[in-house]
C-alpha cells in the first residue's frame, strides 16, 4: 500500500492510505497478506517436514484441497529439484507415500552424529530372522526356526516390538500364527513394495533348499 503522508517531522501525521489496484503485485520481500494460503509447493514441504511416516498423494490432495494429479506433479518436481541442487535431503516415494529422507551420500555424516548410544542396532540374529520373514512371508515361527536352525521366538518378539514384523493370520492346517513384514519395514528399507527387495539367490549356497528340507 502507498502512504500519502507529509514529509517526516516531529508533528507529522499519517496521511490517507490507498490500497493497490487488483493487478498490483507485491514488491520483493513482501509478506503474504494475513490469512493468505501458501502456494502448493510450500504447503507440501510444510506437511512433509513434520510427518513421521510416508504420506499418500491422495491424503495430501485432501488436506491441500487440490487434484491428485496436481499433487503428484508438484511433488515429483520438488523431488527432482532437490536432487538437481544436491540437497542433503531427498524426497522419496516409499511404502505407498512420500517422505523426506537423508540423502545416501550424507549417511556417514548422519551416522557419526547419532552414534552416541541413542541408536540401537538390530542384532545379527534379528537381521537373520527379519530376512527370513521378508523373503518367505507369510511364515510361521516354526518355519523361521527350521530355516535358521535355532529357536527364534525371542527375536520375533523384538521385531514385532520394533514394528518391523506383524501378524498375518493363521495357517489353515496347523492354525499356527503367520507373520509378515510391515509397511514400517518398507519405510525403513526405502522400498515402495516387496518386489523391490534384492534377489536373495546370489547370497545363498547352492544347496540351501536341500538343507532346509532336512531340518
């Protein structure tokens, strides 16, 4: 807005204010009018900055009151922009939604920052059990124990407590509880779906199937 006031002086009073016309644009550094809605990209960034799990495009569309295709286009543009500018964070689509992640190249720095005892890593037994569940799911505890050759009940409880594994019904014949990996597992692994898991065969001995059948 323009001030039509007399020159500054000890007794000067403010003159009348004239609002800008409909076509007038705010100058550099001007703040948005009170109550004005942020633009789409700013709204997406604000929401994704505070979420603790991936958010689906349809959810973002509902919150921002925009078409889903418009949300999808804008969020992919943001992701490409962050990558092109070499930001330390990345906007990735995982587990059916979008979320900010630390860029892979910055992982060593982040690990150094959090390596103060506050981050608890999974034990080797837990990693082995998680791998069995991921590649054999849905699978019972007995099956996991047979493949690993050791009782895995305690480890399974740990994985369930961490939210990485969840129940997936029961086996029709034995009525044993079956387990599968959770959406949180996909999130932590940075995957959109289980089909993106790497092939396991190259890391196993040739006689794995025969060994498993003998147990």
